[in-house]
C-alpha cells in the first residue's frame, strides 16, 4: 500500500424511523454525480445499515454507537483497500436520521474525532429537531400525543420528549457535546416540507415556533425566482424551493382569480376531487378497521421487545475502536485483524442490501405507510371547511404505492441538469432564504404555536447556528417520502430536482474552499 494515500471526503447518509439504507439512494446518487468535479478530494459515501427497520425503535444512544462503529470500520477499509485517507466528513440525515446524525456528532466530538477529521456539511431532510407534537384541538391529536411516546420503542419517548433524560433537550444544550460538535461544521443546511408531510410537521423540521401553513388554501406560494428547469424521467420540472419573503395570505383581489398552488406534472389522481373522496372512503373502510389494529399491535409488541433488548444488548465500545483507527489510519500501526474482517463483512452486507433490500412485506414498512394514511385521513376529515380547494387529492408523486424501486435505476441517467447554472442561481438566492425578518407569515401571531419551555429552549439554541433553511413544497400525498425521492428518481422528479439544487450549495462551498486553498 502506498504511503501517499489520497484525501477523501466521507458523506454519512443516515435514514429514518422504519427505514433502510436504500431510502438514501437518490441523495447518494446526486452526491456522487455532482460533487467530484468541485473538489480534488475523493468523494465517498456510506449508508449505515446497522439499525434498519424495527431496530430504529432502539433509541438514539444505542443506534448512534452502532453507526459510529460502522463509520470507523469504513474509514479503516477505505485506507486499507482503497488507499484513501478520510480527512473530511459530512452528515446527511433524513427524518429520525437527522437526530441520529446529531447524536453521532456528539459522540465523535467527545472522542476528539474532529481534531483528526474536518467536519464540513451537516444537512437534514424533514427532521423533527423540536420533537413531535400535535396541536389541533381534536380527539385524534389528543390520543396521538398521549399514546405516541409508547408506540415506537425508546425512540418514541425521545421524539415526543417524554423520556426521562430529555435527550432532545440535552442535544440542544450549548454546554454539551452534541451542540458543541455541531457548531464545528462549516455549513448547516435543513430542508423542511411546508405541506403534505404528516410525519414531520413544518415547525419541527424548520426549527421554529410558527406553523403558518395550516390554512393552506388561503396562502399563495411563491418560489425562489430564476430556478433552472431540469429534465428528469422525460419530465420538465423546477426545484421547489419556497420564497418565504413573497409567500403570503391571499389578498381580496387574489381570491377572485386564485386557482390554487398548482405545480407542473401533477399526477392524474391529484387533479380531480372525486379521487380524494374515493381515497378517504377506502381509508375509512379498509385501513381503519383492519390495518390499523394489526400494525399498532405489531408496533406495540416490537416496542416491548426493543425495551428488553436495550437492557440486554451491549453497545460497541467506540472509544477503544477510535484508538485503533487513529493508530492505523493516522499512525503507523497495522490494521487490527478483527477490524479488517468486520469492516469487509460490513461492506459486503451493505452491497448485498443495496442489491436485494426490498422486504416488500416487511411490517415496519407497513407501519410507516399506515401511519401516513391515518394522518392523511385525519387531516382531511378534521380540517376546517375551506372556500378554496388546494388541490391535494391524494397519491404519491407518480404512482400510488410503487413500493418496488426499479432495478435498472442505477443505469438510468439522473437527468439533464445544468450544474454550473444551478451553482450561480443558488449562490444568488441564499440571502433570500436567510432573510427571516422579511417573512410575512412569520409576523402573524395567529400562526404562533404554544410550545412548552423545553421546545422553546431547543428552538432558541439550535437557531444560534448559521442555518441555510430551505422550505420545500411538493404537491404529493406523501411529501415526507418525496423530499428525498425515496422510491427513486423517476418516481419523484420534483423531489429529485430539489436534491439536485441542494448539491449546488455544497458545490459552491467546495469550489470556494478549493480556490482559497490554491491561492493560499
């Protein structure tokens, strides 16, 4: 092995509750496609698979230590098998994966990991940074708030901030390792759905105490100007970055001519009201009486099993592992034989899962889909009578379930993207995204949520970071799925185009760093 190992930038892509590594596949493809020509570092990725499906119930601490161990094994394997030295690291977390990323960062910071490896990008997609809470005054929200903490194992209590340790509060404490580590990253970016995400509400993914999109039919959405069109899956779409400086409630004149927040390439099933009625009837007649009891009973059983497992299973000893990593990768010691063996086994396991991970009938996937459909039905049945229909008629972006991702997807080009133009446009629009004092909807006290002291503490402290906050609007049934194009690029071209534009933020920073480095 050569002594002149090439420097590498490792992107850690972490999925969410009930998820699998395959959920991060579209993001991974865009990273590998868009970033290599913006830097001299080798771009490498890892999608940890050690906590998939029901294992996500096991809480932030255990799963984060597993993820850290998997990162360490990969750093060792990259050095031994690929002659790559990981010198930079970035995290991309989706949903619960964003919270796991923050916990992992805290563990790494405690180990002084960032003294060796430079932290660069931290990004979350639809992550409940402020926890989960329902605010509507109805029976469903009352039941959800009361029983939600017990339905998703230890993770459920942490998400609802009903756990004894108040982990999410601790993770926002400026004097603890989590926020101290997060502050070391050069860029902090979040993407939050403003609508159609019934899993993670806007307020918690955007880190705010405002929820201005409840009366959506009374709001006119404006998008960032000049965003280039992209052709994906033979469909011409534009990224859906919302301009909150121009998004506002309808004026009297607007109401006379407003036809709804309609987007291009709206699927057939979203164009007509009767499809919404049909879906609600199907949900009420099948999902409610049969599916919900099955899924929630299964979730309860798995939660009990998870609590027992946590008390029995031993977490990886990451401090000792980090010593071995530094001795081999950044020192002159040989790799530990057991680490070599385990690292290669983990690599092979991830490759196998990438090829075959489907589990079409896995009950954790059933649970996620059922919860989303229940929340959709509740939203439609409980919402106030509106004078204008917002056109949200149900369906995923292109096909209803479309659980099967195309096996040929890897061979399909991402699309026709003018990356250089994207880079220029994004650089010019970043100030608009950060002009928080100019958001009209955030000036209306009616949209302010009654957050408790713990959640306000989280909002206040996390907002001390210099965020690039990107509000996203996708006119799909399940925007929580769509924001990461979880079922593949072709099934959600608008979500995919949004990811593509996000990579331009990364590209611009990388090019700036390379330019500064060459001129130094």
